[in-house]
C-alpha cells in the first residue's frame, strides 16, 4: 500500500507539528487515554497518551494482527469513544470485538469479506460492507439480539458512517459515473 508515514501532533494554536513516535503508521486514532495505530505490518498497537502534556508514555502493546489495509492504505478498523476496537482481518475473516484487556469475541459465525466496520454511537451495533457475488451492501449487526439486517439495497452501498443519533447511516454508492453520498434510515 502507499499510505503511511510519521504520526504528527499539530498544535492548533501555533501550527507547530511534532512527531508522536518513530514507528511509521497507516492510521492513528485516540480514545480514553490511548493512541491506537495501525503499523505498516498490519498490526494494531496501543500506547498511553496524555492529551494535557501531548505525550505518549509507556511501551506500545500489540492488540491485533493481520488488519485489512486497502491498496490505497486505508485500514479497515474502528475505535469507539468507550475504547472498543473492531477490525477486519486481511483475508476472509471473522467480525470480532476486542476488549480493553485484549479478549477477542467473534460477533458472527460466518466468515466473510467484511469491509469498513463502524460502531454505532450507542456501542451496541456494528455496520459493515458485505462483499459477495451479488454486489456490495451495508449490513448491521446487533450485539443485543445477535441479528444481522440489511441496511442498503443498491448492490453498491459501502463505507458507511453512523449519524450522531444512531438512527441512520450515511454511505457511498455509484450514481452513474459519480460517487454520491446517501442516507439510509434505520427505522
């Protein structure tokens, strides 16, 4: 892939940028006192981070390996505000949830080519693209009921993001020769 580099922290008041650590990364996210990042070897690591001092501390810990990274360098993972991490493995895989202590729970029995998982604002649902011979659409998994339901029906719905209230998804789909943003209400 072609999208990696040094993780930089920008001071929004001064514009000054400083490296966070030496390891080249694909993506970096922050949640609850930790920086989580995908390295170029497709592993997710976590390291304590203090926003007040803008510094990492301690030794990074690997929390996942074999994270799917697209050919343009986008890692297939999500991190919620409460610290929950979901990711897609690099091959046909399980959809899993990783707890803060590193425990892995498989969310669905069927292995698929999951893509672009996103955790709902309430933390109880996960949307993902399912790529099959019939096309690509967004499906929603509920942890409470362990049900899966279809969220889009265009055979090209992908890369969803939850609305802040969790009642709808915004997603991309082809519209002729354009790629447009659509909204799917979830009832």
